C-alpha cells in the first residue's frame, strides 16, 4: 500500500505484521461479501439480539489459518472461539492478555446487518504487543474501504492519512452509539444515555458495527462514539485507528483505554469531556 502525497505517503513492507493483517482482512472480507444472502444456519448466542452464522465461523477460521501460517508463534483471540457472555470473554482475554504477541479478531462485526443485507459490517483485526495495540485494521468489504493504523505511524484509509473531525463543541457533533445485546441492564442504561445525549448534539447515528463506528471517528465522519457492553475484539483495532488519527478513546468513566474495557467513549478529543460528563450525569456509563 502506497500513496504519493508527500508527508502523507504510507508504505507497508510485505513482510510486516501490518501487511499480514491487511492481506488477511481483505481476503476474509471478500469471502464474507461473496456469502451475502447465502448463509444456511442462523444461531443465537448471548441473547435473541446476538446472532452468529456459519459465515462468522468460516471467516474466523480463515483469518486464524492465514495469520498462523505467517506467524505461528503468536497467540490468537477471536470472537467465535469464545463462549457467549461477558464472563467467558473476560476469562478468555485474561488467559492471553499478556502474551508477547496477541491477535484480537472480530471476523464479522455487524452480523445482524449482514443477515438482513444492511451494508454496514466489517472485519476487525488487531495485534497487541504485551497488552498494547500496535496494529489495527478494519476492512469494510461493501465499500472496499481499508482502515489501517500502526502505532506511531498514523492512521489511513485507502492509503490516505486520516484525521479526526474539527468540531469543538458537543452541540456541533454527530455522535454514534450501539444497542447492547444485554437487554436487562445495558439496554436501559444505553437508552438513558441516548435520551441525555440526543438534545445536546447535532444528531445521533446507530448503524450496528462498533469497529466501523470507531473507524468513522478516526476518519472524521463522526465526532464521537460511545457504547456499553462491548468486548475486546469489538474495540481493539478501532481504538488504535482513533488514537493514531489524533482522537481520544477512554472507558466511559474517562479512564485510559485498556483491553479489559467493555464500555468506551471515542471522540475527536475536543468534545470528549462534554460527552463523558453528559453520560455520567445520566448514570449511563454502564460502570
């Protein structure tokens, strides 16, 4: 991947971890796109709002095989290899969190959208080194948009440097959120957050794929995003995109983002404190 834009030029070595992530995400994304409307089995995971198909599982198998072919000594944490529910995902992360190199993968973020033919889903692949994200790739196959970040090297979409949006006030912002799969606790909390935030922003969007929402914050298409009840694989790649594009990501209490965070705020930085305060005042942080 290269561009010819002077200071914005970005080159990926064919032997780099980033190149492996890019190639893997692209292959999985194209395969997922070829399966649109062609899945056979639709199952429920944590709730009736948490779907999985054989396409999710097939994508994860493909991604794991491709990554392990190139770098077999690395560890792997994928959504479909973990039992449903927050306790199981927390335990799975705990087991591998501090490994030297850990790939964190959501093979199909936005499964419900995929099932309904709504064109907003993505492959999310991150690489952590001793618990710190150093590579993040989010690929949207429906738009052929590849969002890439390397720690310390910036964030890019289609080879062009990304920067977060320039809005200075929450009232100027376009903000996104997502509806959690936990209907008993997290959903009412999220709805309270929406009720509090909506009058204070330009508008709210909820499109159903956290990885793409984070990528859109990095690209300046959204001013901010928050969601409660996520998992490491939903956030990891997008967190680096946001940071390398000049934005900020924390948990909903305002503490620095870590792999354990399940409820997050990601913004252009300027409106971060305002959004966090509104959620806190509404008791809608999920913490």
